[in-house]
């Protein structure tokens, strides 16, 4: 999971599918990490917004709020 977070933080452009994969991992760890639900809501908002105009294989620009939250997690 840290690799995925590192990739998103370093390259603020990432495939929408990678965001979906990270959401799935955080959803699985939600019972172990209390703050995971906060990450889920921010990531899900940005993913849904990107999916309105693009497909899951296209690249999206990750929001600064999401990057800040992921950096805190790392």
C-alpha cells in the first residue's frame, strides 16, 4: 500500500484504476486503521469526479488535499 501511496504522491498524475485499487486496499484495512475511512471519502470523491469525463484507464490529476492526506499516512 505504501508503494501505491508513494507513486501517487510523487507523480500527481495517475491512472484512475490505480486510485480504485488504493480505495480497495484502504477499504480492506478499514477495520485496522481508524483514519482509513477519511482517506476513502477524499479518494472516492476525486475518483468519481474524474470518472464523469474519463474512463478508468485514463490519467487523472490528483487533488492536493488527497496528496496531503496520503503523505500523512506514509
